[in-house]
């Protein structure tokens, strides 16, 4: 059996009702330290403008590259993924009509591949029901474009199925739904 490129899986969904770009982790392999160490350690109550966060929740924000991100990122990246107000990854979306993207995790040598499902952003707001699946390839940041091409060509389907099979559900709003497996 060939060694797997993909090592970790996280599914994020728009379940928030107030935060425009917030995505909550609803299933994962709970195995990637860069994400796991950023889970909420204290509860935050909902306010008029903010959704509640429970201990153990993992929340990311998907949007345009903020002005405070320096360097060449503005000329290259299409979007960004932030966590706890820090840049997690710049996201490259080669085909805006497609459902795939890629990036790397800041401060690591790890690549991420992203599969969007029903994911639409209108006027800066991630629409309800949008799903973003993040697949981590540890130590493969220099190979992210090649991995992206393998993803687009369907060559990573078996690895994706294996990782999704290892995932557990997290968020109460979707706890009754098992992680979807590709057909």
C-alpha cells in the first residue's frame, strides 16, 4: 500500500447565526496539533453580535485577506483562514467556480487542501449550510500545488474516504449527522 499524503481531516460548517464569516468544526480526526491547541478553553456567551462558543469548540473565520497581513500575500492569495484572530493560512482558489482550494499552515511545513460543499460567500457573508473540508498533509507545504492537482484529478479519493471514516462529530447542531463519505 502506498503511503498516504493526507494526515488529518477537519470539517467546518456555517452553523453560526450572527458571525458572518464564522465556521465551526463539526467533525474531525482530532489529530492535528496546530488545530487542536486552538480549541476554546473557556465558554463565551452569545451576545447581540456574537454567537456563543463552548469549551472544546474549534472556530475559524474564512474571508478576504485582511489589510494587516503583510508581505506578498495580497498579490497572491485569494482568501484567508484565521483562528483566534491570527492568520492560519492564506487560501488559493485557482478556479473561483470550482470547489477546491489549497494553502499551507503558517509557521509549519504543512499543506492544506480544501474541498467546498454548498459553500457560497455573498457580500462577505458565508451562506448558511456551507461546508469546508480541510485536509492536512504534514510536511508537504512545498508540494501543495502538486497535491492540489492530485485532488482535482480524483487521485486522493481513497485517502479522503479513510480520513473521513476516522472522523468524529463535534458540534451539537450536526451531531446526529455522520460525516459524509464520497460516492
